[in-house]
């Protein structure tokens, strides 16, 4: 299992891997926003957390379709399916590795982008914290989409279409937790707790469903 | 240990691929599955590997380790594709599969250098897998059979991309595995160069 | 696989779709007639009852909007039950049912959105407001479209059925979460007013046409669903006949 984690990590850092591309995409999306809404710093600082969240959501969906497709193309998926190790665990570890390779860099890059959006320290800290708690949920739920679309030649776009509606709750609670942190009256903890609950829920349901889909899509 | 198949049949989509296939293999036995393209050789191997569900019939192990419910947990499967990552070095690939698969009870895998030696490619384990030629890649995929011990080998067209020298090398690997009491089921067009084997001729199922 | 399940499989493979077709032929006209009757009664009542003193004539949109919204949810439930049927009982009609239900559900959802929007313009002064219920129905619509896209992208029906069944179930588990989160996010809509424990708060004047229209819509759904399932079975038979023709051609070529 640890071997699988490090192999996937290595693969996404090496050439052709998703880590750099994900972070670059994230930065580009967020950097484009001021050109769309204008350079008004007050406005930017107000919409900043939301933009960071949307950018992170899109960026973490980016390499997701390759999660199982790459394994299928070179035949590794067959061997992963055959082992005595429960497929559930294999999927979970692959998700964890994918998050460590693509989700975690987004969290780390977010303070820099927060500065661009004229956010204050509190907002940046809150965004980072919610991204840290929320992006794993996107990976787990995205794994279901990736497993469902594993046999499709152009599955990439389809994965995003299937996954985005399911990821809406993550976005809602992530963003509302950030706003609760910076705007005084609303309490920060309830939305943040719900966000973590969603992550834990998806951490269970995602691998279960993805494993079922992988079993059934074998041919 | 014996591997028993009773009345296996499988379908893909609506089409019945094969029907009522039975065999029994003991330790040291090999089964060579032959037949024209589309006769269901690969499908049979994928059913044996647990990757496809059989439409009917039973597959079981007799006298093997008790905790293994299905033979695929005791099997190596070498399919058409090599299951190796081009971006990783040969050593990283092999050591990943060695650690991920682990050994089945009753044996242990050899280390990576010995496995590379056995397929005649000792010096190049530090190179990325993608740099190797097609024949070398296939041989390294065979080295994967050696790094983790599995009593049953399921081989789908194992020698497809190989020249005559590598063919002999592979025959030696197969013979050694059978001598250790392993079981081999191979689908192939060409003879594997084995002595005493059972054979199964797939004709293709017609309605 | 045991002999028992093989027997079930054989039985259902041969007997069930055929029996279903026969049954469908018999019940479809009845369903269609009942649908027409309920719609006639419902529409007549809808247009003859009084308008609301606040909302005026626009309240009549409710008689289409609310049943369509109910149906959009019921249809997904039907799909989820079918998905369970595909994965757990491996019933051959279950995946036909799920596949046939998706476009119908999408249509009802679309209808609910359009009528909601038409109703919203005079009530809220905008074609679209991001209120909680409209938004969650919109998300449901997106999910339907995603499922339809997935079904169309896969060619092998047996495989696509089980895979999309997984997705249907994941979506089904998620619907309450999405609903809850969207409500947290924003709520402008009036609270649910028909299905409440202390009895309906809606005026009986509106309730009767609404209920009759709801029954009419439900019957319409079943009519369409059975017809769509029948079509899907026929489509699959045509496909398998075509495949067989290809194989036969191959054999004749070999024999020559």
C-alpha cells in the first residue's frame, strides 16, 4: 500500500505528471479573474476566497480522469484488481496519493494567490484551512467519476460534468466557512465542521463506489 | 495443490464466447490454450484471473492455502499489456510490484537483480522502462513474474514480441516454475517448447 | 456462480423481456387513456378555479410546475431503485428501466425549471433567482444530463448499465446533501406547503386541481417509461440481430 502511494506520487511528479499542471492551471484561472472583473482591490478582496475555491475545484478535477485510465491503458489495473488486498483500500490509497500530488500543492499555492486578490491574513489563513479540509472530498468524489469513465476514450470532460454537481456542497461549505471567518457575526465552526463531515463521508462513499464501478467495467 | 475448472462459460455483451470448459491441473502441470483469433483464449484467461465474471461454472483450488477464496489471488496474470510505467525506471517498476503483490504462501520471489538476470537484461534496471525496446519490455514484464511468488501463472500470448533467443529463455523460466510445482496456463499461437502439457483447443462458439 | 442464479439468469433472459413486452402492449393503452382523462379533468379544473388574490392568474402555473418538480424527484428515485436492481439482483429489465427513465426525468426537470422561471418573472421580477429550491432542481437537471451523456458514451449496454448504476446511486445518496447545502447557502422560496404533518396549508380550492394534475403527471410518467423501456428492448434486439448477421456473414465467407 505504501509502495502504491509512493509510486503514484513519483508518477505525478515525473514528466507528464499532473502536479505542476494543476498548480499552473490554478494560478492562471485565479490570475484571469481581475481581468474579468476589473482591478478594484475592494471587490477583489471580497470575491477572493470564492475565486480561490472555484480555481482549486477546477484544478483538482484536472488530472482526475487519468487516475484509473492510465492504469488501465498499460494493464496495471488488471493486476491491481487481482490482488488479495481489498480494491477499496487500493482506490483509497490512489486517491490519497492523487490528493498529495495535486490537491496539497494547490493548498500550498493558495496564500500567494490570496495576496494577489488583496485578501488579509485572516482570510488567507481561513481559505488555506478550508482548502486543506475540502479538497480531499473533491478527489474522493472525483474518483467515482474517474472509475465510471475509465473505459471511455474521451472521458476527461465527462468526468468533470459528472463530478461538478456532486462537488457543489463542498464548494458551498468551503466558501461559507471562509466568509464566516472574515465576517464577524457568522460563526466559523459550523460550516467548517460540516465541510469536514462531507470530506469524511466522501472518503467512505467515494472509494466504495469507485471500486464497484471498476469491478464492473473490467472487460 | 490442484486448480479445477468445471463447466466454465462466459459471455461478452450478448455473445456467448465459450461454453462448458473444464480442466484439472495439479502441481507441475501446464495447460496450453490454442485456437484462432476470437475463439475466446483471452476471455478464458481473464475469467481465470477473476477480471471477468463467468456466466456459469466453477473455479476452485483444492489443497491450497485455506484463506484464499478465489484462485486469482494466487495467480500472476501476464496480459497483452505489460503493466509497467514508462516514466519509472525498471527497478522502480519491479520493486513496486514486488512490494505491492507480496508473496503467496509456499514460496518467495527473487530479488530484482536476479529477476533481471533471469530474463537476460541484468545491466539496465536503472533505465526508464519507456527507453526499452518492445522485446525488452516484454522480457521485463516476465521478470515481474519472478519478483513476487505466485503458484499459478496465467500467460496471455507471452511470447508475442519475442525473438527465438528470448523464446528459449522464456521456456526455461516456464520449465523452472513447473519444476517448483507451479501451475501454468498459457494462451498462445506458437508452441511454448514444453515437454508434457495438456492442451485445450478453443474452437470459438457459434450460435 | 451457482446453478440457482444461472437458472434465474436464464429464466429472466428469455422470459422476462418477452413477457414484459406482452404486458406493456396490454397495459399501455389503459395507461394512456387514464393519463388523458386525468389531464383533461386536471386542466379543466385548473382553468376554471379562481385565481389567487395575491398572485392572480399566474398561480395556475403551479398546476404544471409542482407536479413536474415532484416527478423530477420521483423519476430519480425510480432510477435509483432500478440501479439497485441492476447491481444487487442483476435483473435484466432493471438497467433498461434506468436507461429509459433518464431522458424522461430530464424532461420533467426541464419542465419544472421552465415553469418555475415563468412563474418567477411576475412573482420575483426576474426570470431566474438563485433560490435554494430552483438551484437544487437545476443541479438535479445537470445530474440527469451527465447520466444521459454517460449512457450515450458507452456502447456495450451490459457494462454501461452497471457502471452508470453506481453513479446513479452515488448521486442518490448525494441529493439530500446537495439539497441541504443549497438551503444553507440561500433560501428565498416559500416553505413546503402541501406535504406537512399538520395537514396541507394550501387552500382546497387549489389542492384538488393540483392533486389531479399530480396523478395525471404520474400516469404520464409511467406511460412514457413503459413505452421507452419497450423501445429500448426492441433497440437491443435489433442490435443483437445485426451483430448476428455480421457473424453469419463471417462464417459464410469462411465456408466459401
